C-alpha cells in the first residue's frame, strides 16, 4: 500500500463513460482526462511553521473531483494511482 507524506492524497481515478448519453462511442482521442477519483490513503497533513500539523480534509473512501492536470500518476502492484497535493482537490462528491 502507498502511504503519502504530508498533505498528499493517493487516489484511484474513476474512468468516465466512453459513450455519450445518446449512445455514441467516443474514441480515445476525444476522451477527457479523468477528474474524479476515490481516495485510497491520505498523509498526516501539512506541517505549519509553528510545528502544528493541519490534517487533510478528505478520508479514504471519499470520491473527489480534482484539477484536470494535477498530481502524478504512478503504477504500484499492477494498479495505477494518482498522488495529489491537497490543494489540487476541488470538491468531495456528496451523495
């Protein structure tokens, strides 16, 4: 398992549908980069100059929306993950 450091978050991206609502197939060249993901693990939080730590606002299991070009994609144990800074997370999806 990957344990991020500081205010970083490890997510598994959620692939968007490759067809339109009308049933048209979208080729790979027309698909957007995923911007939703499921939080897998979170770091301990950002360390402030006074030595206090600010915890990360998301928890494992949360589904988030993140900046389209944010983060770094890594492969670990045959799975692809994205490691983001907390500032790249735009919202939590609430059911």
